[in-house]
């Protein structure tokens, strides 16, 4: 399983019931502007990622530049010093 698939599975389980991959037309599209996640959803996703990946996400890093889109999330996590893969 890839990190991308982990996030897609979480989105499917919590919000989109199997349709997340189809809704995310490209990895750079905004989750907020396109209704993929709302602000509460982002909080839930961050908590899930911290727990699943065993890392701590700095609350100052929680901004659209790092988390508003699949590509941004993947780049942030893959560069995170505590990320050790799945």
C-alpha cells in the first residue's frame, strides 16, 4: 500500500464511500475548494495520519500550503523527519 492509497482509503471510509479516487481528478486540486474535505475533516485526517504513521505534525504546519490537496499532503509527509514509510 502506498501513502496515497492510505489517504484515499481513509477518505472513502469516512466521507466518499468508494468515490474518492474519482473525485480527486489530479493531486494538485484543492480539497477545500472542491468539497473533498472541510475543516473538521482536515483535523480528523491529521489525527489519523499522526496515529497511523506514528509521527507528530506540527500545528503551525497545518495550512493550505501543506495540506490542501493530495500532492501537498504527500510531499509534506514524505519530507517529515519522523516519516518511516508504511
